[in-house]
C-alpha cells in the first residue's frame, strides 16, 4: 500500500528525463501552466485529522510518496520546505519516500537536525542516462542519508551503475520506460543490464513499466498505457535477493544450430580455439572425464543465484573447459542470459546445468575432431 502527499505543485524542467514530463502533459490538457509552482490544499496532509480526531494518514497507508507533482528540493519551494520537514519529523510513525532530480541541492535543503539521516525517510535520486548517473550518484553517495534508492525512469539509454551499487549504500533500484504520445524508446537490454548489475551486488530491482515504445529482441512494440505496468510485472524481471524471484521468468533455450551459428559470427567468441596441448589433455583424460570437469565447473562457479565474482570467475586458460566456456558464452551469468536466455538471478536447475555442459562438450568435441 502507499499514499501520495503533494505539498506543492508545478516544477521546472531540468534534464533530458523531464522533456515529456507527465505533470506538464496533464496540466496542459486542462489549460494549466505546470511551470507555475504553488502550495496545494494538501500542504499539511500529514497533520490533517478526521472527525474522530485521528490522523488521516496512518502507518497502515504504507509508504507516503512525497511531492510527486513537483520536486521536493525545487528552488521555488525553499520558503515552504522547513514546514514540511517539521511535519515529517512529527510523523515519524510514517515512511516518507522522496524522489528528486535535484540531489545536488540536498545539503542546503536538509533540516538542521538531520544528522546522519532519519530512519523513516528514504531519498531516491533519479538518473535517466549515463550522464545523469555519473553526475548525481557520486553526490548522492556522499550525503548523510540512511535509506537510498535509485530510479531510472524514463530510462533513456544503457546505464552502468556497477561501481555505485558496489558501495553497498544503495537499497533499491527501479527502472522503467517512458509513457505518453511522445515517448522515447526503452530497450529491454538496458533493463536487463541494470538488473544484472543489481544481482551481482545483491540489490533489489524493480522493473516498473515497459513504457509506450518498447524494444525487445530488435523488435519495437507500441504498448497501451494500461498495459505498460502489467507487461513489466508479467515479465518477472523484478528481483529480490534470496527469494527465487527469477524462477517465474519464461524463456526459450536457443536451438543448438542457431546458437553455434551466432557464436561463429562473433569476432570475440570465434577467436577461441583449443591448442594442441589442450587437445592432448582431452585425449589423455578421456571425454567423460572432461565432461565431469565441465559439470563441476558449471555447478560450482555458475549455478548459484549470484555466483561469487560473477563475470570474473572463468580463467582464459588452464583447462579446455575454460576455453570452451568463453567460446560458447558459458563463462558468466550475464553471457549466459544474453546468449542462452537463461535469466540471471535464478539458481540453475539440473536440466539447465546439463544443457550448458552439453553445449560445452559439443564445442570441445568439434574442436578435437575438426568436424
């Protein structure tokens, strides 16, 4: 459950994510200028009471999303903000969630008794592209905040936030596409990549919505507003560590011929081959021993929900199976998702592990026989 508290309304566009702002769209549809910032009738909502003298907002309402038709750190609201902080302080029984594109104004806008943060307040910094991530997130991580979240919505490009997630200071990441008639495309690959980064760093991830223009597997889909959130939910790509949340993702393993044809077209993958020494090792040990080694490597290094050192766990040399893993994109969970469609974030079951072993052995046998 959740509720919304909008103490003021109206905002000023700041960065690329603001271009098609939903507040501007809605206001324009009723002849209103969204750039005019005004206090609302709900300014003191956290303190409002019903006829029985009880607060209208209670802990049962869940998260209180704050300032959703403006920005809590907007310059125009400087004279009103302290009153809001006072109400937030008084209502420590509620959980307030503040989303901002102006995290660089946080220090000058924080209340004097903020200290190292308030337990019941979550601050969420947006970053719609790599440029905004690299500007806002370093600032965000250096602020005295107890609960931090990141939201990439509208997501306008691929974002590498691995180094920021690796700090352990980010509690949650949300990604989603853009809605509206002028929506810019959102590519599912961008969603998957941030999700993989979250998995590697054990950070919960929420795929909120597809957006109106959604690209998947090279195809562009135009999705009605009413279906954008349901389609994202149906995908199963939201992720909570340790809950087997990825088990519900539906996927299709590639046909073996299709897979190897694609690998041959990859300059990187097709560059791997067994050396004469590797082939001698296979002949000496026997193919079934090599198969048992492959099972061992897949089981111990790849099968976990979040394998240790994922992306770095497979050496480039030292064993024929290692070479085969790089040649067939079975070297890490990211490559396995990209090439074999097995979702990152799920524990590999026996059938999935045996499939990967089969791919590795097919490649090794082909290398050894020259077939």
